[in-house]
C-alpha cells in the first residue's frame, strides 16, 4: 500500500547549503527574540520604561530646593535626571536658563556647621538642552530616587535613628517601597545593621553613589530628607503616619512580624512578674552601685535583666528583649534611643546626671511621652555624682551646671558626659522604682481584667 505522504527526493549539495543558511538565519531570529523577551523581564528596564524614558527626555526639567527648615535642606527634581558620581553631581536636562545650580549636603543637622563640613557636597546641575547627546543611561529607573548621606554622626545610635532612619521613613513612606535609595558616604556595616528595616522602606537595591559610576536615570528625585523633631513624627507636617507606624515597621523589619499584634495574642496568657531591663554603661556615666540597684529592684518585685549591647549585637535581639519588657532603666546616653523598641504604656526610667537635664528631656523624655511611654526621670544630686570627688562643694560644676552649659556643648560634653559616673541614693531612687512597679501592675490589671490586692 502506498503512503499518502511521498518520500522526499535525495538532497544535492546546493539544496543542503540553502537549508543550512535558512536554519542559521532562523536561529539568529530566535536568539534576538529571546533577548528582547529577556530585556522585558529584567528590571529596572523594560520596553514600557524605555518608551517612558524617551518621553521624560522631552519634559521640562524642574529643580526646586527648600532651605526654610533650620534642621535640613531638601531639593526636588523632575524631568530627565542623570547621576554623575565622578563629579559628585546630578544633572537635570531641558531646564530653563533661569534655573540656578544648587549645592546641597544631604544630612539633617544643618545648624551644626562643624559636622556639616564633613558631609560630601552634591551639585545639582541644570542643563538647558536635551540629554540626547549626553552619556546614555546605564540604568533607567521607572520610580523616584531619594539621596541621603550616612556620614556625620552615623555610628552613634541616637543619630542613626534621629538623623537617618526616621527622616528616611518620613520622606519615603508615601512611596510604598517603590523608590531607589541612593546613599552618599555608604557604609557596608550600616547596610548590614539596618538591612531588615531598609527592606521595609524599599523594594529595590540600594545604590552606593560614590562607588557606582554607572549613569542612573530617574524622572523624579529627592535630594535630602525631611525631619520633624527629636525622635518623633508630627502627623500634621505633611504625613498621615505616626511614630507608632514607624515602631511597627521596625518590628516587622527586625523581627518579621508586628509586635503589637503579637501582644494581643499574649493577653490571653496569665501576666508574668514585671520585667525591668537595665542598660549597662562601661566608660562614662557608669552606675557605680549597679548590684545594689538590682537587689532593690528585685525586692520591689521586678524580674531584672541586664543589657550590655556590643557593637555587633543584633538589633533584632535588643528589640525582642525590650518589646517584651515592662520597664527600661538607664543613665542618659545614646543607648536610651532604644526606648523606641518599648511597647506604649511601658515605663522608661532615665537617670539624669548633673548638667544634662536639657538633653535628657529634649532627646529622650519628650519623645518617649509622644510614643506613649510612662516616662520617669531621676535627677541626681551633687553627692551622687563622681564629680563631687573632683570639685569643691561650692564649685559651679556641682551647684550651678547651667553656667557650664552656657559655655557651649563641647564644655558640657567634656565635664558632664565624658568625666561623670553615678552612684544613686538607694533610699531616694527606690521611690521611683516602686512607682514604676505600681504602674506596671495597674497596666497588667487593665489588660487582663483583674485587680491586684
């Protein structure tokens, strides 16, 4: 029986070469198609973005800087924006001839001239022609960019939060993670320390401005950060977020869940003995009678945990300890920034050394109240300070610290921050501990719906 599909005739050399050329051409077309498809699925550049990039290139370049805030300058750019890290510049094309060049140090301590001089300058250069003839974009971002510095006082916990993370949250939260962070004076240890938090602020890879010489292109960019006040957020100033939202983000970034929701689950369990966490200092403002304070706290009814964090102690570990605690105690210093990890309603006791009343209240006391903590302070008297062993009883260092404060921060720091240790009067200090313990018991009664007798 004959097949309905006749067999092909034998091929000659000329026909074989013809088919080979056809298959090679076909393979090249397939390779080209796969490359285009691959490009479409490789962020941040896709075909839609490339079309938008061409459109942006024709837009009028806009540059505006707000220098009205005494804490920080901030600049806004829109149009064809391109980074040029070798010249420490950001270029914006198609700008009006009237648009002036701006120089900014993107750090949030504008009023401190000495520290601001250590921050790298960035020049924002308006170019009154299109970017067609300029260096092409190596990476085109279809989302805004935010540039800020992690220089200055970075390395001090208070400043890492007050000058960096909180302003970054305030500036970026409305973007819902669709933003590229461009970091000036990038520190790998800072990235490692706060990577969990940063992943909650951006869904994209952070750019190290100085080391990344590629041209990053944006249609919108913010240079600098917004800051409201010391360790807090003021919702009336251009945001609908609060300090509790920031705290929840910290918990999610560091622990992987919202501690407030976890607390609701724990309310079904019987209350535990009130837990007091005491921060240990090792160099200055040391608690010289720490052992006696621990014993007194235990007699009053606290379970005491000592916390002596090192530079490499994971923030998640500290957060977990403090968020499960009922009270936190420490001598004034950067470690008191950890009050941000405490649950609203918890107790924060700050021991205030001589000469440090104003920074203790401004940097920690007032912000702690705004977070909803029960803030208590213990101001030491002259005989509780180690300075009483170095100065005569009538010396202004002991009896009138304001006269030293008026000489400037450097003198205040030299005497009261760097040279002072503390030995609290246990009889007087125990009254604060008793008050704290009673507050915790009342809070537990309210949460669990029973009365202490």
